[in-house]
C-alpha cells in the first residue's frame, strides 16, 4: 500500500498549503496559537454583545441571552407574570 516513494516535483510551484509532502515541525504550537487568538476574539465579541444587548419588545418566552445580558440581571423574567 502507498504510492511509492517521493518523486521529483517542480520547485517553482507555490502552494499556500505548503506544497508536496509538507509536515511543519511546529504545527502543534501554530494550531494552539490560532485557537487562542480565535478564542480571544470570540470572548471579546461575546462580552461586547452581552454588555450592549437591548430588547425593544418583551420576549414571549425564555431566551438563552437572559442568562448573561445586563438587561435581565435585575431578577425579572420576561414572559412570565
């Protein structure tokens, strides 16, 4: 099984994925850094959204954002009387 050994390939071909038979030695740390950056951006967007959320009409039932939005932190539960 396999496809044989590595064969000569054109060196002038550029590939954003790294080209033929690539296996960067630091792929684990690069992946960890990318995940950390994506997590930081997601957390910042989540926090900004939760702090600035405003509802102009009362929800008819419970919605998940009532757990973290400042608008719902006073103990009042919309949709229930």
